[in-house]
């Protein structure tokens, strides 16, 4: 590219679109189609693959840039991607039923009864409770999830974008702040697996409420405290916010099923992603005017408290929905 306009066309019009479609949305849609009981754990593994891949591949890219320049390193990485990743993606199937299998690795027909009848009944039980995007948007659950996600991404984006300046404001050097940011990324990866393993065993909205509440409380010591142990505590605990996000999508799958999950996820993303834009910009404007992050921290506490309350409202509807999926008649889920 020889111009800034050309760069924007390629980066925003091609690379960003492909990234969102191929690396953000599609994997979660596939996971939601292949798993039901172990949905949260599977989504967590897929989500954790992003930091794991970054940790493994970034050093190789850095070596390539230093040894051959960024242009050749970019070309080589693109070729490797085409050779390795495209064939792997062609092996992915839309659903287990398309291969004569069942979600969660459940064994197919065991030989008793009529195979065709058995398979049809299972398929019917898996799809009867699916909601279309239009049906989902007419439920209060949809908007509770959207608003809670909006507040969550606003808080998380604010912290990640301003992490180093925030730590410098608390008295750390830039080098110490960068090290703490690296620790944040590593702990975040570990937290993904821990929370994902727990999520399939408990009430998911209750777990999300606990994660948001813990993160809300964790930001308060930053207002006055500056001890190193307080900064480490905040760094460790705040990873729960990002690690619990796959649980949010697993909850969406629990509420609305598998068939229209991609459309529902896309509609939710259209609304909640505004939080990731507004949060860091607002925090930067506040700091530029006050030279302090105190008001920003109180804002983080407020939005995380709101998210906690909204997730608490989902606890009972989720429990009712799970009863419905087990075949018992319960009204008032939506």
C-alpha cells in the first residue's frame, strides 16, 4: 500500500472483516453446534486458543521480522496460514448430525429399537426449543444479556487499553507495568480453563454474577492503595472478567439453542460492541482533564455492579430453561 486510504481498505475492509467472521464468530458457532452439556468448557478452550496462539506464534513472527523484514515475514506467515489452516478448516463440519453423530460425543443409536426413529427423535429433541433471532429479540433475556455484555466489554476494554498508564499512575515504572500486563495475559489464559471447567457444573448466570462482582470489588483498592500486592491482586482477579465471557455465549446457546445461534450472536454483537469503543475513549478523556484515574475506577465499579445485577436476574430464567430442555413443562422462561 502506498496510501493511507489503501491501507484502510485492506486492513478494515478485508483483514478485519475476515478476522471477525473467521476467528471471532465462526468458531463459537461451530462449538455451539457440537456441544450442549459441555458447551461452556468447549467455548472456553476455543477462546483460550487466542492467547495460547499469540504466545506461541508471536516470538516466531518477531524472529522473522528481525531476520528478513516485516514484509517478507508477513508474506511467509500468510503462506503458512494458507498451507496449514485452510485445509484444517475444510475438515470442520457444521454439526454432529451432519455426520450421523450426536452432540457432546454421545454415542449414537445403541442397537435397540428402530435406528431411524431413534435418530429422528434425538434430532427433534435437540431442535424443538431453538429460537429464531426475531423470537430472541422479543425476550427480556436477550436485552439483559446485551446490556450486561455491553457493560462488561466497556470495563474490560478500558482496563486493557489503559493498563500500563493506570499502573504508571499507581507508581510503577513502564517496565514494571509491562511485566504486569504480560502476567495479566498469562493468568487470563489459565483462568479461561478453570472457569470453563466450573461453568458446565453450575448455574451459568450465577457464575457470571460472581465473576463480575469479584472484579467490581477488585477495582476499589486501586482508588487509594498503591501497594504491589494490591496491584497483583487486581491483575489476577480482573482476568475473571475476560475468562467468563465464553460462559456468556454458552448461556446464550442454552437459552436459544443451536440452529440460529450465529444470527443471534451477530445481533448481540452489533449492540454490545459499542461498549468496547466508548469505554476506553471515555476513560482517556477523563484522565486528560483530571490527570487521575480515580473517576474512571469508580465508573468501572459502577458498570460492573450493573452487569452483576443484570446477570443475577438471569439466574432463575436459566434454571427454568434447563428444566424445559430436560423435558419438564415450566412456563415463564422468557
